[in-house]
């Protein structure tokens, strides 16, 4: 995520989204992998403020955009990372 100035609305970087989508489309279309016709991916952004989330279906693939609040204890950061992997 990036912002123009402190306190401004955060924006997700579209280039990251398109790159992840390309990986997912390649994986789903590669017959040598034993996977479903769809694949799923996540972009993870570090933040120092309340979490932002987005869950979208992009070109038939689920893409999650998540944030990780680095203004927490290591224990809480680890717990959040585990939650992201399980969900």
C-alpha cells in the first residue's frame, strides 16, 4: 500500500495485483501441476495502523489483499500470520 502523504487514504499497488494474477493464471493453466482449474493468492502489506482487507474474484481466481500491523508485539504479529495462512 502506498499513500501520497501521511494520513491520506491508502491505495493498493495495481502492478502487484496484476503480477499475482499472472502467476495464478499460469498455475491454473499448467497441466503438469495437480491443482484445480482455479488458484488462490494473497498480497500482504505491512502497515502501522488499523488493518485493511479486500477479498476479490479476479479473472476467476480468489485474491486476498491483507495487511499486517507491525505496531504490535511479535506474539500478535505471529498470531496474525498464522490466521492468514489458515484462512
